[in-house]
C-alpha cells in the first residue's frame, strides 16, 4: 500500500502549495479537494485540470482520491444547520443528498456528477462522497435513505459512463454511520462503480474496530482514510499517534488483506499547520516502518 495526504487540510493554501508540501513531506499521492479553494468542478475547465496534472507530474505525485465529500462552494445558510436539523452541522455537509428541498438535493447530485467528470480528466480512480448527510428534523431515516439511494443511482450512471468509482464514506452523525448500515445500503444500490471509502477513524467513533472491519468491507473498499481519534471516540480528526486508535493493528490488517492502493491521511482540522502536520504524520509512518 501507498500513502497519500488530503489537500483538505490545506484550505488556507492554494492547491499548488498543497502539492508541493505533500511531495516535500514524502507522500506518494495527494487527495485533491474538489471544492473551493482547490479544484471546484463547476469551475474547473480543461486548462485548470491540465495545470494540476502538470504540477503533479513535476512533483511525482499520484492522485490518491478525489474528495467530493466537502462542499463549501455552495452555502445553504444558517437555517440548514439550525432550524432544519435541530443541531449545528458542518457547513460543508450542505447541500447534501438528503436535504428537505429537492433543489438542494439536486445540487449535491450535480456536484457529484461534475466531480466524477473532473476525476476522470485527472485520471483518478474514484471520488469520495458523504453518506447521505445529516438527517433533517421531521425526516425519517427511511425517507432519507430513499432519497440517498435515488441520488446514488443517478450518480452511479455517470460513474459508469466515465469509468470512475463513487465511494460512500460512512461518518458519525450522518445517515450512514456503521458498517452494517453501509452494507444495507449496498443491497439497494446495484452498481459495480459504487463502493466504500473506508475511514478508519469514523468507524472507531461509532464503536467499531477498524482492523476487524477490513476483511468485512474488503469486497467494497477501494480506498482508505486514516487519522487518529481521541480515546473517548469523539469525532475529532487527530494527528497520528496522539489519539486512542490502534493504528498499527489497522494498517497490519490492511496490509494482510493484500490491498495495494492508497491509504490517505486526512487531517483537515489542522489548517493552521498543514505543512507541518503532513510532515509529522509521515514521520510517524516512517518511524514504524510503514512508509
């Protein structure tokens, strides 16, 4: 397996700066944020994509994944995080696949379709997407699941057309949180282009053992995210080695599975220290013989 680092930690930097920093830190790949301020698909013309490909080639980096999970370029406003959800949610979760407004749901679908086109132009194998989104007050899980399945089936058609996988990433407090919920979802979405973006920390947060899940989800997993998480399982992406996860056990399970793709380190809360954070995460991996 190879290691990448997600550019979503570099939202205070231009994508060119993120590429340089990730390459300088010693990674083999970079996960490209398909959102502002990096490469927002709705505005990424052929020249922009060619520019990014040139930067990657100069630094010898592959695209480990395209991140279409975050969506800050379209902001639905405070109402979506307060009145309609009964709690504050991350702005980048919105608009989601399960918004109360059908037009908002369509915005997420269209963004994902455009992301698949951009990923194809980059030669990337897959894009990661949210697992539905926060379920609005007054919407049942069943109704939200129906909406998500409808949206996934639509984007799966585009994924099949362009030859890029769309990977659902289970996350705490969103529609699909656990491995069981993900597997239930897969029973309803019949496409070879839909799989799992296995985020180890997310599964740890909901009480599961990421190492034990590797084999369970292996038939669906095309890419892994890695971060540490506090021992109390609070959903806070934490520098490797500073939380309570058994990272060694998880990486051993991934290695034993025969996986030869990318494990991308995702530490987006560290925007103020992104270059240093990338270097420190790589130092952790190297010290333990993983990189």
